[in-house]
């Protein structure tokens, strides 16, 4: 979005400066200095737009894996290597897509996955579900994640209201709820009152740090070190980054 805005503004300014110079050539009463100023500002907008194009689109895409790298190379002519794979780090922690969908690892083997294909992922509107590694099956029926937190071997958060559609035309609206997943014992606890859910978190001494999936996914694509990763994995990932 930022890239589009700055490139659009730059285009408007470039067109305006072009019109001014044409009028100047036709000996109209216009200021050539104004045209130069518009060109200068347009150049600044182009630089800013190029920066966002690199940080939000090209650089994140260059770290993708599997077929996405091949598609990226075909489209942009860039050869990308994956240092995390080369250093033998568990792919669960650095693969940002699986089976063509955006992936955000939580506590192994649980991760979040988008409901739309990776190639059309919209970082502001997508839905995220909890899945199991190597599977496209929704785990514990937890979908439409609003905010997520993880610590030790627990995953917790709450979801948004969502709709279930059946082929016979019957639709059901599912109200949002709070959840706590014990990944060690593969158990899910559901709460419809925030106070009871918070009591459960307090009893387990879990930090109440929650993340909006889209936001932390953008950060993860730039640097795959997430707060809830085991310390050993964090050190491995940081070591690769430092090279």
C-alpha cells in the first residue's frame, strides 16, 4: 500500500512538471523553477516508494522457499539462497509457507496458516487458522485468529466471529471465544468469559503478550526469530543472521 501511494504521488508530480515544461516551451507565463521543484519532490517520492518496494515486497519474497523461489527467480531474475536450510536448522522455524499458503510457526508442531494462497496473501485482510505440521487440517477447530500468544508449550488467544457454510445452504454464525492449547498433552480449553480465561493464564504464569498475526508475520518474513521460539533455536537463527 505504501509503495502504491508513493509511486502514485511521484507519477502525478512527474506529469505536472512535464506539463509545466511544455507550457514553458510554448512561452506561457509559468515558472520553470516550479517544474524543477516538482521533479525534485517526485524523485524523493520515487526513492521512498523504491524503499518500500524493496522492504515490503522484493526482500521478503526473496527469502521464500520451494516453488516460490523458482517463481520469484523467473519473475525478477534474482537468484536467492536459503542460509537457514544450508545450516541445517529445522525448517519448521523458518519456512514461511507450506503447500502454497502463508505459515507462521507457533509451538512445534502447531502453526498458523492463512486461508488464502500465499501468492495472493493480503497482509491486512487474511484469516489465520491453527494447523499441525505437515497437515492441512485445522487443529482443535480454532479458526479466524484475532490475536495469538505463545509461551513454554502453551498457545493461547482469541478468535473473531466467523461463519460456517454448508452445501445445503444452511449457514451458522460461530461466536468468538478464548482458547488455551496445551501442546504437550494436545488439549484445548475454551472460555467464553474473558475473566475465566485470564485466570487460567495467571494460574499457569503465562505472559499476556498478544500479537496480531498479520503484523508479526511481516516481521517474521524479514527475520524469522519469534518471541516464543526455544532459546537454542533463537541462537541458531541469530547466528545465521549475523554471518
